[in-house]
């Protein structure tokens, strides 16, 4: 949608959804992303306190202000390159899991043989996993950054961005496909590490990332704890600009504000005001002493319930030859998205029916 229609996700959905629906979606996305930002900032601050001994409350302010200023001041091209290199820190999770020596035969069986979740809690966890993997903010971020890419090569108007060549579409498929594969690979090893350490020892009521790090030391050694804390800081630096930026894009598209990471603060004040608001509220969450892990979990559940509605709208737009400039998504892609949407609706229904 971003490559072919030349506009962000919410701008494309405007042709299929009434304004009040888009406003509600943007508000829900801003709320969920702000909760994620707060939990990520708290996690990063706890990790930094373990490494330096400096209070986590001070680190929350340092990280929050630093990321906000960087998001506002750094141009899109530089920001994109920084985020790409930061993505390498995610592979720490793979190293961490492998060095624990998992029982690979049992892991393979548990991975390939599915099981039905037990009770509302099990279904809610499945919805949370789906919501943090197929998360609404990703739809907005991906489409908007496709537009930013086109702007960076001189296609400033929507008309000049209409349509895409075969090679452009192939490159985007490879880009998104590779990113999707590796993000799921990393998630797999994060789940595996958690299963081999915390869950295996009955530690299922964790409230902060600091508790995770402290629990890992006697279970997996200091090296695993160091990898965890470094990975946590790097992941937060990677995620927070994306969370704040995607919320700002969604809200700006609803109200027709000027937007974009290449715009100056004076040129797009409302866009950057949303970024700053999300960051300030996220920092405030740390001082409110909220359970970061629990709030992160429930924000993922909210995302898991919101995502299939958005996917349905995206499916309609991507299937419309007129809106897609004569280049609708291939049938196979639409079938896969349709199955995914139905699966997510079914998982959300399971929370209330079982």
C-alpha cells in the first residue's frame, strides 16, 4: 500500500472507513504505543542501573529525552541506518538461548506439534503473542516509511509516488520477508530462553526487567545476565522511536497534519508534539510505579484485538484496483492475510468463549 498508493496506512484506509473509526484507531494506537514506550523505558533504565549503579529513575529521563530529541532532530535517512544497525542487537537473544544448552529434541517437538490454549488466560496469552508480532503500529510504520523512502529520492507529491515498478515491489517483498523471518526467529529464542530459565524454575510473577536480570544470574550465569541487559537497552533504542513515530503518523494522517521525520520541528509541530507526548507519558509511567511487565502484556492483548480489524480494512484497500493504482496485491497475499485475520479473530473470541 505504501509503495503503490504513495500514502500512509491511515490515509489509504480513509477511502474505506468513516472518520470517527480512523480517529478511534489512532487513539487506541497512541494509548497502546505509549504503554509500550513506558514499559520499554523502565526496562532499559533497570538494565542501565544494573550496569552502572545509577538510579533507574534518572536513566528513564536520560533515555526518554535523548530518544525524543534524536527522533525530532535526526533526518529519516540517518535514523533508518541507525535502526538497521541497532537491529543486530536482537541476535544477542539467539546467543543467550544457545549457550544455555537446550534439549533440542524436546524443543523441536514442542515447536512443531501444536496444542490448544487452556482457559481464558491461555487464549489471552496467544492473543498477546499475536498482538506483539502482528502489531498495529507496524502497519502504520511500514507504510509511512515506504513513503519516506520515496520522498528521499525526490518524489515529494502523492501523484509522483503513485504506482511501482516490478523491481521495486520485488525489493520490498525481500526486505519485508527477511525482516519478518528474522524477527520471528529472535522471538522464538526469547521464548526459549524464558522457558529454560524463569518458567523452568517457577518464576512466573515477574514485575520488572530488573527481577528478570537478577533471576537469570543464579540460573544461567553472569554472562547470560550481561547479554540480557545489553540486549534490553539495544532493543529499547530500536523500538521506542518506531512506537512513537508510528503513533504520530497515525494521528497526523487522521487530522491532515504535516508529517515526516525529514520535516523540521517548526514545519511539523503537531506531528512532533505527538512524539513528545507519548515520550513524556511513557516516562511518567515509571514514576507511577506501574507493573511494567503486566502493562506490557495487556497492551499486547489490546493490540491483538485491534489488529484483525485493521487487517480487514487493509485487505479491502489492497484488493481495490482503483485505490492501488491498478496494482492490487496478489491473490496469494490476500489469501494469507485473510487466513491470518480470521485466526486472530478466533483467538480473540477464545478469550471470552473458553
